[in-house]
């Protein structure tokens, strides 16, 4: 079976390399059906229950094949995953929102089903990839949701290309500056969301499992990632792990650049579209998200309680509430 799947994927790769984008039901691209560990009301019990889900691809201007997941019809809604994340993790969110929107999730380079490459591993290039993705889809106006590093990619997009093609913007629990400068006051650190005093130590901890301590790196996000305290999250993580083989050698390449960026100038001066910000009581990023909401004109902050799974993974742990709140923002 594994040999058969590899043959199918290799054939698809050859097809993409000819310059023609491929599109097929996800179950065909992935090569088999999948049964989710938990049967949950209102969500698919098997991958085959989500018949509208497709996996497609396009090639960037610097020759990288990027995959994306899509489903639904109507107003385009584009998700940008966080660092090392992928479209498979959005299975529940896509299922719920595709009933109302044409939902896309882009697998960034070196993540998900997208190509592994040694070049272009900086946030500015990821932002250019997002621009080329929107051009590939022919989007004149769309809603964009950046989660974790995906928010930074969207900030980079706005910095480079402006907001002309963005109808509404959504940022989910991303620090304004991951790197905490030594000359900052504690208030500045909290407002920026600074979580490490050493980019190198953070890269080593996140990609190699090198031990660290709370004086060097805030590990709350890792703690919450390991807390399998939601059956929705268990299902989406299990699905992603079944089909996506993440290679830390490649996901590590963008991490230092990601950590070292400070986005306060972009957030203060360049976001001029309706904006929603999601965070929660379980997240140490919440103070920085409150700061963002205070400086972006008319921004709306959704702060989830602990009972509502208000952590870095809130959209995956509480997909029904997230989908309802997102719709409320997008439609009003």
C-alpha cells in the first residue's frame, strides 16, 4: 500500500512540474480513507465524509511547489498556518466554515504537503508566497486569517503589499515580537509578547528538543500543545500526524528569522482594514493581543476563557465556537 501511495504522489509531482496545477479530492491525493479517533456530533467521522475537501497546488516564482487545501463556495477565506503547521490540522475548522465560505489553507514551503527547499526561508518570502497564492487564485478581495507564525506572514504581506486585496484581517495569538530585547521594560516585553532572550536557544529547543529554562524561553505554548484536553484537537492532530511527515531539518530554516522580527511598526501604522484578534486566558500572549487591539483602529478582541480552551490552539480545540465567532466578525 505504501509503495502504491508513493507512486501516486510521484505521478502527481511530475504532473505539477509540467506547470499545470493539479486538483483532486483529498482522499485521492492522500491515498486512503481515515477514521477519526473520536466520533463527534456535527463533524465527519471519516475523511470520506468530507467529500468537498480538495488538495491542490501551484508553483511560486522561485520554483517551489506549494500545496493548499480547499472546500466550499462563496466569499474566499484564506488561512495561513503557524510554524511547522499544515492544512490537515484545519480539517474541523474547514468542515464547519466551508458551509458558508470558499475556504483555503495554504501549506507554507517546507510544511505540510508543500515542497522542501533550502531557499526562501524567511518571513518576507513566505509573505511573497501568500501574495502569489492569492494571484494564482485570482482573488481581488478576500478575508485572511493568520494563526501563530501565519499572523507574522500576514503582517509581512501587509508591510510589503498593503491591504488593498484584504477585506478583513484576523490574527490568532501571535506575539508582536517573539524576541525579548534586554533593554525593554517588563511592560514593553508583555505588550510585545516577548517569549525568549535567545533566538538560538529557542530554535534548538523547538527543533531539536534541547533542554531550556523559563528564564531563557517561555514554554507555555509547548505545554498547551501537549495538553490533549479536547477531542476536537485530538482528532485533527491524529489526522495530521497520519498523513503529514514534518521534517525539523526544514521547518527549522525559517524559525530564526521568524523569532527576530518586531512587527510593532506594521501593527501601529499599516493595518487599516476591519481586524479581529483571538487569544485566551491560557495564553501568555494575551497581554500583547490586548496591546494590538488598542492600537489597531476598531479592532475586535476575542479573549477565550480557560473553560473555552483559550490557548494558542483555540481554533482547533474549540472549533465550533471559533467558527461561530469568526462568522460573527466576518458578516457584521
